[in-house]
C-alpha cells in the first residue's frame, strides 16, 4: 500500500512540475532542467553511498560534476586572455633567444676575431691554419654554448670570429 501511495505522489508531482515547466521561458527551462538533472544525479549518488554500492570519495568526486559546467563557462571566458598573455610571453622570450644582439653581428676586425678565439700570429703570413681555427672554435663553443650554460651573445661572437677567419684564409 505504501509503495502505491508513494508512486501516486511522484506521478502527481511530475504532472504539476511539467505544467509549470511548460509555462517558463526557454532560458528558465534550461536552468530548471540543469538543476533537476543535477539534483537527480546527486540523489542517485547519495542512495549509492548509503546502500554501500559506492565509496564516499567516489560520490564526492561525482558531486563535483555539475560544477564542471560553471567552470567551463569561466574557463571559456578567461582562455582568450590567457592565450594572449602566453603569446606575448613567448614572443618576448623568442626575441631574446632566436637572434643574437645587434652588437654581436656587427663587423669584427681580424685582430678581434683572433683574440676571441684565443689565437696569436699573423693570418696573412700563414701562422694560423684552418685546423687551428676549428680547434679553437670547438674548444670555446663547448664551454660557452647556450645549451651548456653560456649565452647567445658569446656563442654568436665565437661563430662570427670563426667564420671571418675561415673566409680570410680561403680568400688568401
């Protein structure tokens, strides 16, 4: 008898609530539908915890699911600002690491190139060979490469000095 009475009350509530639901405007209907769905979901979780079918931690995690919709709304509004910030940050970092400073690419005299590589002698007399330049370059770049704790400026200067001296040797 109790089950029949409970069933009749539930059916009556559904009929009354559906009549109210039909009279609402579409935005109110959507809000109400989400609230009812969340309430039913939380009710099912509560019943499962009470009957021992689900651990309480699982129910707590499940109870967070209705809030995901709210978090999604907030995230979709903040995402463009975060992406713009990230792009500006990468652009400013990229400008520092992709190209050496302008002073590193300025024209370098031969005597400065020899000093940078730690070589002494006269390149025009043949005191300095291509192998000496390559060895000096390799020794320095291994110590001062940006991947090993050096910086872009020093690496650019070392490379520029090597290139200048090798061109000078090839030119004769």
